[in-house]
C-alpha cells in the first residue's frame, strides 16, 4: 500500500502471492517453462490480475503464482523476456 503522508489513509498498490508448495510442485512435476497471462479487473480497483502458470505431465495448466498491479515491476525485472499477444485479442482489437 502507499500513503501520501504518514497520517493519510492507505492506498492499494500491488499484491503478489506464490505459495511455497505451489512453487515446489511446479519445480518437481512440471515442464521448465512458465507462462504469464493477465486480465483487466473491473470495479473499484481498475488494474490487471496476472497469473503465472506452468504445464504438468498431463499437459494441464498448473497455477504457480498470481498478482495484482505488478506490470511495471515485471517490465523492470525482466526487460528481455519474450512477449506475445493472444491471437484472439489481436484479432478483436
């Protein structure tokens, strides 16, 4: 959260969740590739929900982590990561 001044109310900025069990499960039973996908949230928060998924041995999606509002941080930390757009969204736009 952010505060404009020390006595002002808190303002939501970002939230990240990655449980140790999910991370360990991905490392032990999934392919070594991660995918990042996002969707826009409607309502009072107007930000993106990001999900990190892998593929397990049965070719099913395996959720590893999720976050709200980390898009700028991802671009700063991983500037050279390959980025692709969803074909359905490219076509509709």
